[in-house]
């Protein structure tokens, strides 16, 4: 009787460990000290960024990153404010400049606080855009990869792409004409499909434009290969130089040029999952493809995407800082760590803190995201879980 009770308890414990995947992943993640430090720094960065949004915005912000005090320029960290020269409403909250001032007398601490929120926003929004695009294209390539594409479909996609290029470059009339051409070709494709379903003899009219070319997987993955051939930073630099300076354009451009890795991860997972028994059973039961993809396949393929997104946030922050350093990033009056670093390069020997403070901040935050992403990858790897 005792042996049976012990066997039942061991069986219950095994089932509990099998069900509680989050607990098991957290146990593995917690063992990685570097990943834990990355998580702590990430949480601190998030708190600082949200606090920066609160204290640096509004009509009368607590910390004003744009306040110019020419008599207080290039002061060292923890320098006291000159109460005789500076009006009470222009003084920093604590009466000292925690991180010093720049060449215009602006408070570096206030600018770093605002820059933290800008960097966090750019990182999360850009990665969000890239993850959405990567999941859509990777899912289509993995699930519908064997479907043939007709020559008319290729022309439609090319027309939509050309319309998007014209629209982005400001040529509205050409964009409208290309969009109308794409709609006409799409209408022809729909008519052909309708006639083919009905078995009509009129299908022969479209034979020239409706012969099969290549598969969906080939089209998407060759497009991924083409995007990977371009140096990402120089491609972003070129696009940003053409478009008007805006924080939204920066986020969109970074997102549109960094989705390729996510697409590859999702495609590989979908190619594996679509051969699983639960997907075959769902198809036999008559469940629609969209329901199979969103309710069954994406939740099982999301783990590598989370890891890629975490590391991608670090890359987006680094890219934004690089663009701002070169003068192509977020325009004034927004302060970013990149343009704070750029402003300080002229005073490297006279005021080195203008370079070291934003440079070390970027280094620590990017390193923390990378360590956190590496730890997350190990924790979500099924091979590392206890069987």
C-alpha cells in the first residue's frame, strides 16, 4: 500500500512538472546569473524610461531637457547651480546638475531621462513592426509554401510594391496609377479563379497570364535573401535621408528592415509543425486554415520569436543611437542618447562626461538586452528541460 501511494505521488509530481512549463523555464533562466543581471538592468531601464516620460513632458516639466543656460555650460557632474545668475524657475530640481551640462547649459540628466524613453519607444515599436511582418511572411511561407503562384499574381505583387515605393517617395500620382494597375490584375486573378471553380471554358482566355511560375515559399524566401544582401545600416541611412526627419519614420524604417530573421524562425517552426499530428487532425476536422495558424501553430512557434525580439530591441536601440550620432536620427527638440553623444564629441577632452555618460549607458543597456535574450533562449529551449 505504501509503495502504491509513493508511486502515485511521484506520478503526480511528474505530471505537475510537465504541465508547468513556465515554472520550469523560470528555473532554468534563474540559474543563469548573467541573464538575471540582464533582466534586472532591463527592468531598471524600463522604470527610468517611464519616469523620464513623466518628468520631462508637459507645459512645466519637472526636468526640462531643452532649457538653455549659457552661463552654466560644460559644468561637471554634481556641480552646484549659480543662484545669482539663474532664475529660480530655471534651476534644476535638486539645485545641482547630477550629470553636468552641455555646451548650451542644458541639464544632461534631464536629456538622458528623455532619451531613455525615446530609445525604449523606438526599440519596442520597431521590433513590434518587424515581428508582425516576420510572423505573417514566415507563417505564409511555412504553411502555404507549396502553393504555386501564377504570373498574374507576380505582376500584382510587383504593382503593389511599386505603388508603395512611389507613395513613400512622395509621387502620389504614380503611386495611384500603380495601385489601380494592381487592383485590375487582382480582379483578373479573381475572375480566373471563379471561372476555374465553375469549370467554365472561358478560362482559356487567361492562359497567358495564369500559368504557374514558382511556389509561395520560393518567392518569400528569395525576397528575404535579397533583403539580407543589403547592408542594413546603410539601407536605413539611405531611406532616412530621403524621408522627412521624424521619430515615427525612424521606428518604421528600422522595423521594415529588420524582419528577416523573425521570418526565417517562423518559417522553420511552421515547416516542422505542419507535419505534426494535431495539425493533421485539425485539417481532417474541417477547421479553417486561419484558425489552425493563429490558435495552434503560432503559439507553438512563438518561443524563438520572443528571443529574436528581445535581442532585436537591443539592435534597434543601437541603430537609433547610430543614426542620431550621424545626425539622421530623431530630430530636435527630442533628446536621445545618440544625439547627446554626438553633441559631446566636440568636447571630448574639455568635457569627457558628455561622451562617457551616454556611451556607457548605451553599452550597458544593449549588453543587458543581449544577455537577457540569451538567457531566454536557453530557458525556452525544450532540450534543456528536465525530461
